C-alpha cells in the first residue's frame, strides 16, 4: 500500500528533494560521461535534479550522458526521466564514473553508512567503487553519531544455498536475532535481489567508529562489541556472503590519492533537515585535518 500522506511526510519529502538538488548542483555537470544512480526514494529526486540541469545546460553536440543504475528499479527511474541507462557490465573497461549519487539507511559522524534496506547493496557497492566520488543524499532521520543507533540491522546479501549456515555463524559472532528477510506474505518466501540472492538482516550492538578504535576502544567483537571496519571484514569472511551493507573505509578522494579505483564511503552527505534546510557533511570536514596532501590535492582537482 502507498504511504499515507501527512504533513510530516510532506516535509520530509520536501527536505529530501532540496538536498538532492543541492547535491546535484555541486557535483554534476553536463560534460560528465558516466554517472552512477543509486536506489531508493531519495534518488528519484536526484534524477529529477539531473534532468533539470541537463535541460538548462544541454551537453555539447554529440556528447552522451550515460547513467549507470544499481538495480532494476534504479534503471526504471532513469528511463522514466528520459535519460540514457547503461548496465554496469557494459561500461568500457577503462571507464570510471565521474560521480555516483545514492542514499543511505543510516550515516555516522565519520560518514560510514548502512545501505541495503532496498536489497540493492551489492550493485550499489559495485557502482560506488567504480566512481571517482560517491555523493550521498538523505534526510535528517538517517544522521546518527554511530551506526546501528536507529537503523536496526546490517543487511547482508547471501547465496540461497548458504543462508542457514550464514545465519548460524552470525549468531556465533554476536547477532543472535539475525533473520532472513521475507516478503510480508509468508507464502511468497524470501526476498530475492537482482542477483537472485537472499538478504539477511543482522542486528548487532551499536558500532564503534574508526576514531573510537584509535581512542583505545575495543571493537574486535569481544562481548559482541564491534567496530565498523572489523565487523564488515568479519562478515565478508563468512562462506556464502556476497556483500555486506556497511560502506566504510576510504572515500573516492582518498582512493584517487592512493592510485586506486574508487571508495565505498561518500565524499559528502547532503541531509534534508526537519526545518526544510539542507546541511552537508563533507569528508574534509569530518577528517578535521587528517587528510594527507595527496587526498587534499584530489579534492582540489575535482573542484577546479
């Protein structure tokens, strides 16, 4: 059933739309060849903003703007806007996406994200890691100090044949209530991803951030307490796991500085606030002087 319209919902949607338009204004231009488009309700506004930008600023003659979806629904949003989709596996081998716009289920103070509420996490991570920068668009409810504060669980994409053994190992490492995600009508069975895999939702204790670990806190899993990086690595080690819905580690600026391809973590998150305004958390602000010179140079080149 469609969500009932209320003044609160209308305000949240207006805030998301405003955040999307600001993100696109600051990170998209008509000269870009390949652009990633994520999944979820927020990205509908991102595509609307891109379409409006292209109408006001048409690309040069014979230049084509291609948009890389992160799933079936994402592709439909691109097509309905009259934009040109291209499948991830149809990209030229040497091509990088200039930017990827996507949402998140929760974002912490260091811009680590939980994603996968819409069951598209594998393709979302593929696209983010093939992009020079991942720009996240969300509303104020997704902004928290630490991950798993409000959002209840980590989405994990698993091979159907392995789901029972993955559930068992998740319980061993601290998620006794991990569950296979199923359709609301039980007789229709588990939800399947675009890869025909299953999704497991695994609750854990609120995650420590990398800064918490630097400050001496133990996120190794002792007594069920994990930090973002350690938990992502531990879950990915489980046989049968395709991908984990934790987007962490380096962002695109940092990977470019290191000579690598792309980063999971956003370079900026645009939050539509409750009062209708937009706040932005940027990687260089979060780093608070900790970015090295090469990463700062990558930011400078991107903005010049």
